[in-house]
C-alpha cells in the first residue's frame, strides 16, 4: 500500500477519541478505494489533497438554550461542520438526535462532500445538528428549540455560503420553524434552507426525493448488472422515516412487494405487503410507534428490538430479492449480510448513510451481491435540494413531473458514472470503489484548480 495511505490510516489507529471512530470508518473506506488513483496521478500527493480532505474546513459548535413547556430552561449543543466548498456552497442536512456529536457530523459531512460531487451539481459538503431529542416534545417546544438553534446558526449560513436541509429528526416542520426564525433575524427572504414546505419556497417532490432516488438508482444498477428487475419481487426495507417511507412508496408504485419496515423499537413483517397508508398515519401524523401496526393488521408480525439476538437485526433475516437499509448508520452487520446471502438476496441498496458495516459490505461484495453505496444511491435528496435552490434563485416553481424526470435522469447518470469509473479502474461491478473514486476525483481536481 502507498506510504500516503499508510500514514493516514496510522493517524486513526492512534486517535483516542471514541466519537471519531465512525468518521475514521468512512474515511478509511474512501482512502482504500482511491489508492489506484493516487498511484496513477502524482498531483494528488503534491497538492496534499488527502491531508486536506481528512480535516473539515470549519467546525462550528454552539450552545442552544431554550425553555420547555414547564418553564424549565434546557441546554443542548448545536453544530455545523462546513466540510468542503470546492464545488459550491456548503450543503448538507441537520440532524436532531440524542446521539449527535462532533464525530458523527464529521463522518456525515465527509460523506456529503463526495455524494454531492457525484451528482455533478455545484454544491459543496456540510452537515450539522444537535443532541436535542425531538421525541416526546410538544410542537411548541420544537418551535422554541428551532428558534434558539437558528439564533446562533444564522451567522454562518446564506444562499451562497451554506444551505442546510433536513436529516434524522428534521423534516418540513422543523425546516419551517428554522426558516421563520432566520427570516425574522435577518429580514431576508432567502433560499437559505432546503426541504421547506411547498407553500413558501419548497420544491415539489423534495420529501419523496431520497426514497424515490434510491429506487431509480437500484433499477439502473440492476439493468447494468443484467439482473431481473424489481417488479413482482419481494423487497425488505428498514426504517420508517422519510427515506424508508418514500423508498417503500416508489417500490410499490413499480410493482415490487415490500414486506418490512422498522423503527428504533422494532420491526414489522407483513408478508402480504406493507400497508403504507397506515405507516404514514402512525409515523407522520401521530409520530407513534410501529407496534400500533399489528392492532390493525393482526396477521402481521411485530418483532421488538430487544427480542432479537445480538449481532443481527430482524429485518435482514426476512427472505428477499432486494434489501434497502434506510434507518441509520451501521444497522446492517456481517451477521445480517450472511443472512441476506443465505436467503437469496441479490441486491443491497443503502438509503441511509453508511448503514452497512465495513465487514458486511466486504462480504456482500465478495459474494457478487449488487451493492449500491449510500453516497451514490441516496443522492436524490440533495439533488432535489439543489433543484430547490435553483427554483428559489430564479423565483420559479417546477411541476412534480419536471422534478421527477430530472431526479430520475440524475440518478441514472450517477449510476452510470459510478459503474464506468469502477470499470476504468479495474474493479468492475464494485460500486463502492467506483463512487469513491469518481467523487474524490471531482472534488480533488477542483481543489487543485483553486490553489491552496
Ligand atoms: P427520519 O428521522 O425521518 O427517520 C429515521 C428512521 O430510522 C425512524 O424510523 C427511526 O425510528 C429509525 N431509526 C433511527 N435510529 C435507529 C436505530 N438506531 N435503530 C433502528 N431504527 C432507527 O430520518 P430520515 O429518513 O431522513 O433518515 C434516515 C437515514 O437516511 C439517515 O441515515 C440519514 O442520514 C439518511 N439520509 C436522509 C436524507 C433525507 O433526505 N432525509 C438524505 C440522504 C440520506 P424512530 O421512528 O423510532 O425514531
């Protein structure tokens, strides 16, 4: 292995920060993939691109003080990791979840840089959020928190500087409150956030974009790899949030049979096909738990997280043709990958960010399972966010069909770019390496052209 790679990997081994482990996991995957590129082009070493890309350009950390419904003062930590803006303004979601820390946001920001590069659109990479837990909070508390969060964040963002969007725990409601506060503080009606409700500047199809994009990417990949299409096939999906729900919706629209979904408490297995209307009611309208599903569909199975043996997840033990992990990072382990293989699964598409552990991904690739990595497969969300920025800047509104068509074309182009890059670098069929090399190359070439 090249010295430069050994040096970088060595740095991780000697870090004592447990929060950074997930960041190192993401970085390691990219560094290993791009080894042939570094060998073939000395400019990357000369311009210290790897060193420069393993450190975010800026990490903003701030206190968020807000008052709950009982008049108690609450304190959380807010973050924005502005990772790289070589290709355009910083762009990436905000996550509100108790597990949020600097390491997780560095990992997500790092991934976002390459994902955004793969779209071919003029956007840099960033990520942010807070350890605030929206679960169980009243609507008013969510509003108070969002206002307090934006009262600090507004100093660092702008339509040409940094344009945040949603992620886990941040949907149209939170984006609406954040936007309202930004407008109040700055007196400026800017397209400074994406994922806004349609009524004041949001793009049609932004809620659906990530999930629909995952399916468009998978269809393109299966066609390129000469596999049977998804129509009529059994599919398993994890998660029951934005990405999972719209992945299920598009799969059902094209005639696939989706038999599962899950949340942080358990998994639903419904062999007759998931009742998506009910899932939307439980998760979107009531913000409830999936266990309510079996109150309506008594033939379906609910498997609580606690009842499943260590090292594996119930969703990935269900036989399927194609699997779609859409919940969170590292949710699909080597045990899960083995279960999928044993049960005849031929394709895994990552809707969530890095949901497969490195060992799981390696096993799936070694068994020639079609594997669509997150930074390529879930890039539909950020693509439509960029379409929202374009609509805001030109004061236009595109139709649903227009956005859908552009999303489909974008996902097909990303798939083709990734597959061709993998072939050009001698790793045909390896979409992880293809995505990492193609994404890195675009960012690195821009960095070189812009000087140090
Ligand atoms: P949501 O908050 O809408 O949904 C997340 C879902 O995952 C919920 O059902 C949640 O369960 C479940 N979940 C969260 N943590 C766990 C866990 N540890 N174990 C099992 N289930 C869990 O988030 P999104 O759908 O927006 O995001 C999902 C993933 O997709 C994330 O990795 C995100 O970074 C990624 N992503 C999102 C994009 C977007 O446009 N929203 C774009 C690209 C990537 P519960 O309901 O119990 O909380």
